[in-house]
C-alpha cells in the first residue's frame, strides 16, 4: 500500500502551502530474511570491537 504524507501549513489568512514528504514503505520481512542482516550486524559489531581493542 502506498501512502502519501502531506502536511498543510497555513502561511497567512489567504495562503496555504502544501508540503509533500513522499511515501514511506514498511518492509514485511520473513524470519529468514531478518536473520541475514542480523548476522551481518553481529559480525560488523564484533569487528568494530576487535579493532578498538587492538
């Protein structure tokens, strides 16, 4: 589902400005798809910690 987020700002009594913020999409990942970047994040954090310990 695509959803546009608009904010209407009243500048003066006779003037309004419409600002569009594009659309936002929420990912619906399966548990398998979540585990892949989660494992990469753990590996990156371990590498970060090892570099700072060195």
